[in-house]
């Protein structure tokens, strides 16, 4: 079971909302909306995706990484490295 399983419906709801934001952006471009208005909506969609990513990362650390650390062994080290790499990707984006 994945760490986000308990919040799966909430994540799906948030992702569907973001999907709607993206469709709205497409419509804005099709209708030649003002550049700054489009950029404002791009920023909002980006922040929404970042919030989902941070929630998934928190769930991963609280569930998968914590469980692996409690068990110990090479899997624990792998999960910590995996989480560190995920954090690095989020920081770069």
C-alpha cells in the first residue's frame, strides 16, 4: 500500500481541479487573453501542482520511508536516498 492511499480521493479531486485549470488556460490562449492574465493562471496551476507534490512527498516520508527505517537494512537506506532525490527534484523545479 502506498503512503497516499488514505488520501487518494482527495488527491484525485485536487488533480481534477488542476486539470480544469489547465483546460481554462488552453481556452484563455485560444481566446487571445491578455498575457499577464494567462501567466497569473499558469502560476496558480504551478502552485497547485507543487502543493500536490509536497503532500505526496510528506505521505511518502511518513509512511514508506518511516516503515523502511523502522525495519532497517538496505531498504531503509534506499528509501532515504529516494526521498532525498525527490526533494532535490522539487527544489529544482
